[in-house]
C-alpha cells in the first residue's frame, strides 16, 4: 500500500513538472513569435533565461495601471524639464534685472523682458503638468477599487541575446504579461529601461501619494 502511495505521489509530481515545462515552452513559443515581428535581426535571437510568476488582477498586474505609471513617468520628466527651464530663465532675468543696465540699453531691456516671458511660460507649463500628474493619481485610486487579486495569467521575465540593427550584440531583459495559456501577450515591458523592482517601488510610492492627496481633499 505504501508503495502504491509513493508511486502515486511520484506520478503527480511528474505530471506537475511536465505541466510547468509545457507552460514555459508555450510562453517561449509565444515570445518567439513576437520577437519575429519586433526584433531588427530575428535570426540573432537566442533565449538565455525565462522565469514565470503568477499574474494577478491587482495594482502590480493591472495593465491599465502599468500604462498610467508610464504616463506618470513621462509627465514627471516634463515637470523636471520645465523646472530647469524656469530656473535658467530666472537666472538670466536676475542678471539683466539691473536699472543701470536696462534703463540705458535696449539690448539689456530685451534680454530682461525675454527672460521674464520664458519664466512665465515655464511656470504655466509646470503647473499644467503637475495638474496632469494629480489626475493620474486620482485614476490610480479609481482603478484600485476594481482590483480583486484574482489570478488571470503569467508574468514572464525573459532574458535573451540579439543583435542591433547595426549588427552589435546585446543582452536584453523583457517582461511579458500573458494569459493563463501563454498564448496571448497583454503587455511587454523593457526591464533595461524600467526594472521590475523599480516599477513596484514606483507604484507603491504613487499609491501612497494618491492616498495622502485624497486625505487632504476630504
């Protein structure tokens, strides 16, 4: 009897192992099809490592959240650019804001006026993009209300070699959000541009900021 139980356990483990293997193989097949459409030199494509984790309908697995986060990063970069523009314009304004210069020089007066206009433009742009940021925070809170935490697919981390368009070899790391059967790709992320750990930290920070803003409003 003990032998039968042992054999049964071995069979179950073997079946689970085979299922895992076939799932990874299916994921690789789907990834390969995608690579054939997107890589500059598909013939140079060579898989190195593939890891799979469960994909849940939560703030880390919702594709809509991912898209909002990428928009937030873009807007955040714009805010920084406008802040730099404002500081530079303010620096020039301070240089030419001297009555001894602009009262007697039309050139100095023009410099001062142009710097002042640039300051105002940068300030308006900065305030506008900050409002956009706040709207994204509100969107995150709305999306979070629908999150159930249900398993709906797989998060596949894929490391591979390939050549650039110029023929230079490189190693890339992508993340794929796939369905349960690993037949459909919902989303692809380039980990070399935004790693998974940074992505998770960014989401946590964004939701924390959104929660704090909501408390202030009410």
